[in-house]
């Protein structure tokens, strides 16, 4: 039973790492500053 818990926690940790790396590279490739240069926000 302890083996199954270890595998489950390891799998969740691995999915978290892969998801974190994916989000990191996705956010770094999408430059958010470009959107405000092209279409600036109107200050009200």
C-alpha cells in the first residue's frame, strides 16, 4: 500500500513539474507587453 502511495505522489509531482515547465515556456513565448503597445489600454 505504501508503494502505491509513493507512486501516486511521485506521479502527481511529475505532472506538476511538467505542467509548470509548460506554463513557464508558454508565458515566456507570449510577450504580454506587445499587446499593450499595439492596442493601449484607455485610462478612465
